[in-house]
């Protein structure tokens, strides 16, 4: 089978498109013929050796796939021909999803509703689970609250806008261009601010009548986190999701005290290891919202597997909106 292999760490261009012997799946693993594979921002960090988990070289990147079951272990309740989506283990990643075939544990695989296309399925899990756990589990978002979503046209941001609207929040989104703020509005944001041309903290204060944002969903960090502390509401919650700005901000705990707000971290992958029993309820709620037409992954580009370095560079450079999908 064809797969993109990382033999030395670096930018997307260091990956090589190789013929890889897929062998037989190891005991207990199901085999998936991949139809769509999602690019995630952290794939670029992993290829560069800058992510918290560092797979041994060589490895094939990509953790989020959808496709068709080719074979499954006995007793797994999966059958040949089932349409499925799967998350591949980023910790022990050796053969990930930038490939024609992937193997996964049955527990990491779920069947797709007939009406869900493969590209939506590959794009869905990580962004919507992250938004769900961040907003509901960590921030306890309530209907009627003001939610500020940073990088609202990005992968997790676009999901957070939709999950926030479905929860009954008033959603304010920020993004780095007028084109992206337009996308935020199309996703359902009540207000969208181009943070490169406007001071979003002042705008949030104005839009909320001085109350500020009850919940702030922050995948960007750096200056965006610092400014967020100026428009967080009394008893507000800032959810730390990522650091695409490249700078990990420091929380001023005296300010946290003086304004009575909370800074909460979210590492969704840790739920899958430490509290996996919480995930099925979130999956059901998210799939119900998808079926009801309230959630739809934002997909800005489909590229063939052979163009994976270009796709990864688009995401790593902040040029993409929503998700970029490799099709096989
Ligand atoms: N905590 C978790 O469990 C979890 C789960 C999934 C993802 N994440 C993290 O969340 C972050 C966002 O992931 P994503 O998949 O949504 O990424 P994405 O689709 O690439 O979106 C990131 C957005 O960040 C903004 N940005 C600001 N400064 C940037 C810079 N210097 N370079 C690139 N982008 C920049 C860009 O939007 P603007 O142009 O609008 O600024 C960009 O669209 C990543 O750090 C990822 O690792 C965390």
C-alpha cells in the first residue's frame, strides 16, 4: 500500500510517499481500507518532532480516518464492509492515517450512520469532541451565556461555534481575516470580530453591555490569551485548548483572583485514556446534533493522498479554514 513516511523530523516536505508492506493486522486489531483522512494541526507538530508525544522513526502520520472494514477480530461486533470512523493511537503511532490502509483497536472504531459521508466522518470526531468536552465538561457552558470562540474559522474553533450555538449560548467569534469572520457568521456565530483590525476585548465588552464573555474557548494562546483576560466575565471560564500563536501564555494568578474567573485546561486525548466511560455519551449527543442538522464539519479542501505535504502545509501555515481532508 502507499503511505507517507516520516524518516527524519522536519517540515511537511520531509515526508516521503512510499510503498509500505501492510502485513497482516496484529492480534486484536481491525483493518480499515481508508476512504478519507483528516489533517490535524498537531500532525505538523508531530512530523517536526515538536508534539508532546514523539513516535519512534519511521512513522506514518495521521490519526483520524474513515473507511470500510476489511477484516475484524472475532467478537468485535465489526464486520467486513462496515462503514466506520476511527481514531488511531497517537502515542504508539507507527502506521497512521496518511495511507491507504490503517489498523485500529475495535474500541477506537465506530460505525457510521448511512447518511454520513466519509469526509464528514473523518473530520468530525476530534474537533467536535474537543469542543464538547471543553464547553460542557470543563466550562459548564449554560444556555444564555456569552461564549467567545477564538480562531472560529479553524478546525476546533468552527466546531466550538456550532456546539455553543446548539447549547443556546450567544456566540462571538474571532478570526484573522474578513473572509474568515464571514465564515464564522455562516457557521452560526452571532458576532464575528477580525482581531487583526479590531481590539476584540473592547468589542466583546461593547457587545455584552460590559458583562464580558462567560466562557472563552482559546486554541491560540499568546497575546490572544492575554487580551482575553480583559474581557472575561465575573465567574467566567477561559478554556485553554492550544497554542497556535506559538507562545504559551502565563496566567497571572492575582488577576484570576481579583476578577473571580477560572482558567481551565482541556486535553481531550487524556479523557480517552483516563475517563473513556465519558466519551460514548458525548458521541451520542454529537451524532444526534449532526443528524438534526445542527452540526456539520467545516471542510475547506479535499486533496488526494498523493498531495499530503501540500495539505499539511496549508494547515500548519494557518491558511486553511476548518478541516483539510485527504481522499483515498
Ligand atoms: N486540547 C485539545 O484536546 C486539542 C484537541 C484538538 C486540537 N487542539 C489544538 O488546538 C489548536 C487548533 O487546532 P485546529 O485543528 O483547530 O487548527 P487549525 O484548523 O489550523 O486552526 C488554527 C487557527 O489558529 C489561528 N492562528 C493564529 N496564529 C496562528 C499561527 N501563528 N499559525 C497558525 N495558525 C494560527 C489561525 O486562525 P486565524 O487566522 O483566524 O487566527 C488558524 O486557522 C492546535 O494547537 C491543536 O493542537 C487541542
